[in-house]
C-alpha cells in the first residue's frame, strides 16, 4: 500500500490494523501526528517494508516492534521521535534502517543492533550519538555497506563499530566533533570503500594516506577541518581513482603536489581556503583532463597563473581568486571553451581583458575584480548572451560604458565600481532580470534618462560618487523591489521625487552631497531587510539566483556615526538608514518620521531645515545614529529622546535650539559638548548650567528723556546727516584733485582683493565642508 504524500486523518493508524496481511506500507509525508503506540499499528506483524518518514510522529518506539521480525526496510526519518532504539533489536530480517532527523539517543557502538546480521544500510543523521561508559566486548554480527551518522553532536571519537567493519562502501560522518586524525585505517580495512565524507568533523594533525593505493575510492571530502600538514606528495598515486576531492578550509601548507596530475578521472578538485604556496603544477593542468571544477581560492599561490600547456578542455568552473597570481590573464585559458564560471578576482593581474573571452559562449559568471587590469571595457562582451554576473570592480578600466551591454538580457549582477568609466549611461540599458547594479566611484556624467526603467527586479542601485546631473528620475518609484538606493556624491538637483514613497521594500537610501532642494517627503519609509516578509526574501534569492559570494558579499558604503563604513554579508540585512545630508533641503522635519520605527541611522545634517525637532523621534527605538547638525532648527530638544537607549551618536550642533539639553542619563551621558555647540541659547549638561542667571530685561536702560538719557530720534537724525556730509566732502576733494582720486581707487581695489582672498582661504562654502566630512 502506497499512500505517500497524501493527507491522512490522525486515527488512520488505528484503522490500518484491519489489514494485518499488508507487507509493504508507505506513509511518507502524510501529516501523521501522535505516537506509534496504537493497537492497530502493532497488528501489522507481516510487514516487510515500512516507510513513515516526513511526518510529525512523536514519543518513543513501541515495544510491539519486537514482533516485526519480517521487516526488511524501516524508514522513520524526519519525525520527532525520541528515546532509545532498543525496541528494534529483534528485527533480525532488517536490511535497511533509516532513523535520521529525530531525537533518538544511539550508543556509538550500535549495540542494540548487534544481532541484526542482515543489516547493510544504516542512517541516523541528526540524532544524538553517545559513548557508553563501558566498552562492548562483543563484535556486531553485521557488516555494513553504508553508514551515515552526520551531525550527531559531540561524539569525541570515531564510533568503535567502525573498527569491526570491512565491507563499507559509503561512509558519511560530517559535522561531528571527533577531535582525531584522519582515519586512514578505515581505508586500509575497507578496500571497497567508494565514498568517504568527513567534512567539518574537527579532524586535526597530519593527513596520512593508507599504506597501499586505494583504487576504489572515488569521493573524498575532508573540508572544514584543522589539518595542518603538507599535502602528501604521493596523493595522486595512492588515490588514483578519485572523481571528487575536497580538502578546502583546512590549514594545509606547502605546494600543490604534482602527483594530483595522475588522477586522470578527477572531475572536481577543491583546495581553496588553505595556506598553499608556489605555482600551479603543469602536470595537474595536463593530466587532470577530466576536470570540470577547479577551486584554488584564498591561498598564497603566485607567479603566472597557467603555463602555455593547459589541457582542461572540459573545465566549467574555475576559481583562482584570493591569491597572488600576476601577469596577464593567460591565453592558454582560451582552450577552456565550456567555462560557465570564471573567478580570477583578488590577484595582481594586469593588462587588458583578452579578446578570446568572447568565444566562451557558455560563460555566465565573470569576476575579475580587485586586480590591476586596464584598458576599455570590451564592447564585445555585449555579445556574450549567457552572461548573468559581471564583476570587475576596483581595477583601472576606463572609457565609456559600452552601449553593447544593452543586449545582455539575462544579466542579474553588474559591478564596475571603483574604475575610471566615463561618459553617460545608455538609456537602452535596462535588463529585465538584473537585481544588483554597482557603478560607484567612477566618472559617469549626464542625466539618468530611461535607464533601468524596465528593471523591475532591481534590489540594489549604487551610482554614488560620480558626476551625474539633472533630477532624480521619477521612474525609480516603479522599481518595486528596490532595497538599497545610493545616489550620493553626485550633482543631482531639484526635489526628492514623491515617487520614492512607492518603494515598499526600501531599506537604505543615501542622497547626500547633492544639490537637492525642497522639502522632505513625509511619506518616505524604509524597512530593514531582515524585517521584510519571508515571501520577499525568497523572491530576492530566486531573482538573484547567484552564488552567495556574489549576492550577499557585494559591499555597500554608508555613513554612520559620522564615519563611512562598508557593509556586506549578513550585516547588510540588518542595516536601515536615510542620509539626506549636505543638500539644500528646506522646510520642517515631517512629523511622520515616527513611521521609521526600525531605522538604524538618520542623517539630515548640513541643510536648511527649520522648525522644531519632532517629539516623534522618540519612537525610533532602534536608531543608533541621529545627526541633525548644521541646520536652522529651533525650539527645545524633546526630552523624550532619552528613551532612545540604542543611540550611540547624536548631534544637533549649529542650529538655533534653546532651552535645556536632554537629561544627563543613559546614552545622553556619553555625548560631549561638541554635540550641542553652535546653539547659544542652549544650556544644561554638558553645556553651561541653566541655573546661571542671564541679563534681565528690567535692568536694561530705558530710552526716554525722563531718566536723563539721550533722545534716540535726535541721535539717528544727527548721525545720518553727518554721514552724508562726510561722503559728499570726500567726493568733492576727489573730484578736484586727480592724483588723490587715483590713489583712492587703488587703495579701495587693494582692500577688496585682500578681503576676497581671506574669504576664499578661511570661509569655505558649505558644500566643501560636506565633501570633507
């Protein structure tokens, strides 16, 4: 009976007892709840195959399992069953047993299964394996072909059961804590072993191979451990039949053994994230002609990347990033015409991007960032229709943005930041599926016309630090999935378009250091990426469909606490902020600021904002950086701000604020005088004490003749007449005497020049102050 993936009632296990003759029962993924302690279930003593995986069964195993002596295959994986497994010790016909993803407690000796002489496959991943206090004196009666005990916690040592096994073909022991060396004895004892997976198992010490060549092993994964020896020089001779070898994320040092070139069947080799040095052996690039994936990232490899002899014609993925390779991109790579991923970033490569790349018709991911490449961005890249990710940031590339890129309809990621790209962006560039655009720190100019207007999947748009002009286009409001908008340090003018309020997923907006005017749209809103719906998070992932190294690790610069930081990775998902500083914004701060509840940083400094500081700022409980300095704000500082316990940077300097500073408590006790300077009517800690009396209006002299003071009206009339007479006298003298007239105008010109240069040297325009922040 096969009823898999069908929703069943909870009392189904009671009813099934009416059919005791059933031999095969598959109830996988049927939504079953409750326990197995039911009379109906226990009546199925003739079962040979029972699959109850992917349900919500709870509790312990019933003792009636003792009666299932005919059972050959049992799958209880992916439930919430717990307790010991002693109820299974009588299943002498059992061949396959799957208990993964439960809460069972299983002894490392597997003693409850010692009498199951026919057992061949045993899987118990994601349970708890414990070491018994007393070693079992007996050996098991079974010889396993497959054992899988991954993610079983702190085991402390390899299960002792493995020392009695001699017919193993597949062993999966990853994500444990063994604290031992490489088990070469496992290879010596099991000459038919084909797959050995020990990733992230806290293995350490020297990596020792078996005494004799092991010709059956085809899959070996010892990644994410702490091996610190050199790679064995004879690894290719001892393991000649490997198809897959992953030794990444260890501490291996020394050079790459040339004997790896003897692995003629090797399809995937990953030695990344170690401390390997030297070059790439020519014997490897010639002998491993079956390679489809080669990853040597983040080592200390140096010199020329490849020699002139390369026989990697089947290569599809090549990752050599994070090394010290120098010279030009080797022409020998042109033989790798099936490449889909090419990552040569973070090296010291120079020269121009070679033309032969145009022939790589399958290339979808190209990362050449953080090198010293020069020349124009190749126009022929526009004909590489399969390109989805282009990352060439931080090089010396120059010239215009290629109009041919308008043909890259499948492009999802473009990062050309920190180069010398000039000219304007072509209006035809609007890939439908693009999710990230990073073009910051270039020399782009002109207005944003219709570019990106069809790119409704865009999540990140970073055009900061260029020379773009004109108004911020209204079509940005149609980019419904936009989360990060950075247009800072350009020459945009006009108002902030009200259409930005349509961006419901916006997490970060930076429009600082432009010439924007007008008021702040009260409807502007942002939301941290980790606060958005799970549906949108899945949407972003599905749209990008890019490796995590590209999607999550593309950095974004944002100024927080008056310092510019580069955010990427998981930190970026928690960042939410608005930076409108260094513009010409006017009007009051909208009271709707209270809607920015999850904002992390808000910078409105260096504008012409007026009016009071809204008390609604006290609703921003997550804010850590608030800068309102260099405006024309007036009134009192809302005392409710002391409730912002996460606030670590605060400045209202150089405004027209008055009254008392917020209470000297909590976070506000850490803010010094510089946060309030430039507000002469402000008092209280850390400024002057508000109790110090100032001049009283009643003590000032009254302007009246009754107390003997001068008549102010007569004074002003006399002053004006005298001033006019003096000017007329000087004019008459200069008119009569030409020599004095020439000397007078020379003197006035000299004074004007001195004043001009004084102002130029000592009183900078506000924009220059902002740019040097």
